[in-house]
């Protein structure tokens, strides 16, 4: 760490760069021979009042005048000095100033002094390590002046005086400079520009402050320096211009610091704009080019997921084992000709290469002058890379590890090709800081990609894989997850086959995003399947589901940080292809759309209901009769709702998108989602389309019988005759047994006693299955029980279980139905 004196000197130098100083030109006796307008503004005296007088008369204290005289004498040996003093303003008040004095050399051998004076109130605070009574430089009266370059030019802009520091700054030697204009000493457009500035200063008298230019000759390190100069007109006693004083400081370090800050500021704005690993890596590569390098790559370790889909393991190819995958790639050349691998491809590097060394050690590899001579690891093990390095004139290399939370995620490679400067230590520090800044964003994206992959895998597992509407409907569906910022949501849908060839259509949406929402969605979908199997009406299903959601919430651990009230919306519809009716109810969910066969779209008047989990109001069902070929559209609000538009606008857009009777069901589903999907999507979007079918009259047979034992034989005969007409004779025997057992059960348990005033219904439905339904006026459910060997009854339902694929009961307004399904084709 530098001393307090070094800090103070650097701050004086910075002050010359940022504050406009007063400039005076003195001869060897301390007499003022030139005076600037900035000097007049500081102390109030004009050139006519000061030129020809001793500069010491402006100092307040006699001690300061003596000290300045002594310093000037000693300073002839050292070239300059700096001090604090007090000067008296023309109106009498005292000003504390910082003096920075530098000796000049000219062709005529006369020695002059240039004085830069700055109001102490404009200077930065000095280090506290100085004395308590006065700043540090005040205790060092002969402290060398900071390395400020000074040039005095006459009215023809010829150099007549210059200090020793100027030559070391801009690279022009003293013999080449004295007596010449800048355009003569260093011809070029930049010199012409600076001379135009000097002409303007001479004409107007106004100084030109902080004009940047490059040194005319490069330094020994091969890189040019950046200087900043301020130009002041010097006037004589008559107020006439004598020439121009040019004060220069080396601004290379400060400009580089500003560039570094600009790059890091850009990093804060441009890196990590999404939670996508590939995008974040590309942002990191893009920022490095051309600010820091001509070519940059970001290669991530195999363990880092690059997107939603899990990557296939990187296997050996041609005896080589890949270590990285390329995630970011940038170059000053179109098409990145320097790269061997495209984004997303595996990257092969030899085990002894610097890249694997950085991955193992976690430390940067710094090679300012890239050795392109033949080497074992390049030419023998990686000849393709060696060809790229030499063919693209890669001459300087940095490989920086990407650290995050104790792990090395990969490396970023920085290369210079067109830029002739080698990388410096400052470039490596900047690269490491830049990569460190981006590493957290990359790690966040990596962890999000991992979580997103897990959630998507969970949703794929929980969503139906091959939903089918059976004989009731053709179905098509689309599910699109939210974008990276918002996370996967809790949308779900289902197509559940019901008894009697009917089908249940379900769409729901759990409030929230992420794993919790997906897990809760799985709970609700499981509960919905269980409730659908009970064959209850839609309003009753939603009521039971509402109760279940409340139970889920109450069962959650209140200490869990992820605990929130579980709320969801749902739409449940049941379509019957025999009657062509659809009964539906909703719990706070958007209403379904009904598309008529000719394409007209309507939204049925369906009570909204409250979202699930609130237990507020009962749900209501509505029954619609649909023409064959109608399409039911069930969807979630992510399809129609955005931040910038009301839901009604989205529903109107949905109406227009669905009015396409010329499209197939799958094409209609795809085009609707593409038309309405918000970009970027802030919520999941689900669309389920079902085109209804109806069963023809020759697929359904039904009869009504009085509730007396004699009808059992009649019912069996009619059922067998109908099966013969359908060509299902192989099912006649089993069907007769099923009809016999169901009728007997209805006679014994259905009405309490046999009564001819009551009726028993029989219906056979031929669809993907053969369904046998027996209805009666009772609401009691039959139970299967294991009959003992001595029991005379109790084996009927057990027999039905053996004969049918499945069986069950459901309520109807005037009683119940017991049904049994048989496969149409006999088992092999």
C-alpha cells in the first residue's frame, strides 16, 4: 500500500485533471510574465495589474514568501515543487490555495516557471494520516510536484518552453519539440485537432479543459498512453495574448479505471437478465467482446444443466473425453471462425491443457504472450486447436475459472487476435471480477434450470400421457409452462372415462409457481380422479374437492417456510354421448367456450363459484345439449390474461381464434395457443379441446319392467336377443348372468318389496365396451361381501365382479344405476 505522501501527490494530479487551475508564467526572478483568465478569476487581478510584479506580493505571509523563494531556488535542481499557501484577493479577502510549480526549458536557455494554483476548497479531503493542524503537503514544502507535463507555445503555436515531464508523457523528445508546432513534431490528424483547440483558446481567451488524446509514441510496453490536457491563454501587461500554456497529466490509469467501472456497470445490467443458463453464459461472452477480448468462450462443466431437458452424458468420441459444453461464444469476426465447437456442443480438451488445469485448480491461467511454437499438448493431442490458434493469430490468452458457492462451474476463455496489445495484470483482474460478477447469475440460472427440470418432469409425470375421450369425444390439448422468471405453475387437465360411455373433462389451476404448486396440483388431480369415480354430479364433485383442499391446507406444517393457503380454480364437465348433454360446474375458473359445428363460438352462462379451498358458497351445475361435432374448449387464465389487458379482451381474442371450423382439432389447438400465448409468458397456459360424438340409436337399447320377480327371465331374453343383433353372441351368457343378478338385487334391495307400481330399467350400450345398466328407485348402494359357505345369498355382486371388467353405481334424480362393463372382444 502506498504512503500518505504518495496518496496526496496522486490526488493533486487528479485535481489537475478535474479542477480548472489558475495559470501564471514567471521568470527566474519570480516576476510574472504571463497571466491567464483563470488566474484573474481566482484572485481578481487582471494581467495588466499583475504582469511585471513579483508573484510574492500576492502572498499574505512574509514567511510564505521566503519559503517560496527558497523552494524556487532549491527547485531549480529538482524541477518542481508543491505547497499550500495563502494569497490575498483583489477585494482583500484571503484564499487558501495549492501551488504546483514546475520549471521549464527553452531554446534560448532562459529558465521559466509555470505556476498552477487551485483553490484549496475545491481540493479533495487529504489523508487523516497527515498532521492534525495542516495537510500533509504543507509539512513538505519542497515536496516534488506531481508529474505534470507543461508546454508553453507562442502565438504561432511553436513550442518555446517545456518541462521535463512532458516528453515522458507524449513520447516527443525535447530536440524535436522546441521551436516546432505540434503538427511538425508529430504529424497526424490528432495533432491537427489539438492545434485547432489551441487556436480557439487564443481567439476566445476561454480555457479548454480535459481534452483527451493519445501519446504520439507508444511506451516501452507496447501500449499507448492516454493523456488529458487543459489549455490556457497567457496574457501580457496590456492584456494581449502571449501564447498558450498546455498542462497535461497521464490519465491512462484513471481512464482504464473508468472503463473497468463501465464494464462492471454493464455487467450488472446485461448479465443475468434471465434464469436461462445458456442465455446468461452468452451474455457473459458478449460483454467480454470487444471490451476486453477479440474472442471469448464460456464453457461449462458437464454437471451444469444448460436448459430444461436433462443433458445426455458426455461420452468418449474418437478416444477423447469431453470435459465441457460450450454455452457462450462471441467474436469480433462474423461467424466466430476461431471456434471449434458451436453452442451446446461438447468441448474436447486434452487432460494436460490449461483448460483442464484451471478446472482442477480453480486458479486462472494467464499467458500474455501465447506461445504458438510446437508443443506436446497442442500439436500432438489437439492439432485442430493448434491450427485455429495459428490461423487466427491468437497471441494473448486468459482462462478464468467460474466459481460459485465453492464449486467450479466452468471456465471463460479470453483471447486477443486483432488487438496487438498483450493482456496485462489489470486485464486479468478485470476478467476475474467480471467472471465473479457473472458466476452468481450463472449459478442461480443453473439451480433454476435444475429445479425447472424437476418441476417439468413432475408435471409430465402427473399430466395424462395419452388422454382419450373414448366414444364420447375426440380430444386435443396443449400445456405451455411459464417463462424462466416466473417459474412453472400448477395448471392441470384431465380426461376421465366414466360409466355409460360418458367422459369427464377437467381443467384446473393451483395458485403459485414452482415445485410446491406442481406437488399440490398432483394432490388435486389424484383427488379429482377419486371423486370422478364416484359418478357424482359436477357440483357435488367440486364441493367434495373444496373440502379436500381445505384438509390439505390444514395438514400442512405451519413451521414450513413454503406453507401458504392452498387455493385453486377448477372447471369440471361431464359429457354423455347417448343424450348429447354436457353438465358442468366451475370453481372460480374461466367459463368454457362452446364451438358449434359451423364455427360459432359462445360462452355458456355458468355460475362462477368460489375458488377451491375457501369453503364459501355452494357450486351449481348447468346442463347443455350439444350438437354432434361441437367442440368444448376448457382453458386456464394464462391463455387469455396478461398484465396489460383485461380478461374480457383475452376471451374475445380466444373466441376469434377458436372460430376455425376448417381446422382439424389438433391444428385448432395449436393455432389457438400460438395466437394467444403471451410473450414472455408470465403464467402457465393450458387448452383442452373436446369434439363431441354421439351414439347412434342402434348402439343403445333400453327397456322398463315392473318390479316383480317374473320380469327377470324376460329381461335376460331381451338382452340376449339384442346381443345377437349386435353380433356379440359370445357375451350373451355372461350378460344374462349379470342382468339376472342386477335385477335380483334391485328386486330385493331397490324398493323394499316387490311392487308392480315401481319400475326397473335396463339399458345396454355398445361403444368401446359393452355396458349393462340396471336402474331402480332406491338410493342405497350395494356392497360386495364375502359370503360364507352356509349363506344362501350374498354372492351376486361378487359374481358380477368376476364377469365384468369393472362395475359401479351412480346416482340419478329418481334413484340409482348399477352398471357393469364387459370387453367387446373375448380375452385370448
